[in-house]
C-alpha cells in the first residue's frame, strides 16, 4: 500500500495481478487496473499520476495511470483512441453516456 503525496489516493497491489487506486476523499469504488500478467508485489506512487510496481515474475514497471487523470482528459483520450464506433452498451459501460 502506498499513499499519494497529496493524500487523496491510496494504491494497493495484490496477488490477483491488479493494482487498485482508492480515493481517500469519498466512498467511490477503486479504479482497478488489470493486465500486469503477474502478481503485483509492490506499488508506489510517483509524481504526475505515475507509479512504479514490482512483480513476482521479476519485472519492475513504471507507468502512468490514465484513469487517474481528470475525467475530461480521460474522455478525450478515450475518444481519440477509438478506432470504431462504440455500441450503446459500451458507451453506457465505459463513458457513462
């Protein structure tokens, strides 16, 4: 577990190959990040929505948490990266539209 320098986030890691980013300012569910491919042994917060994590496969990764950006930036990046139109179900699920 690691606290962000601003005290607004707590980052946890686990054996399920995920990292969870929790808000300390409200009761919102955590942002769950998948796709590490191995158990996440440790995660630490760096400046600028960046993190460093170590894994049980011997790797260390430095990465940026795009879901941690302000929501307008997340939506802009999501829309910029779309290569096809989303279905109505995908729009409701991912973009809350």
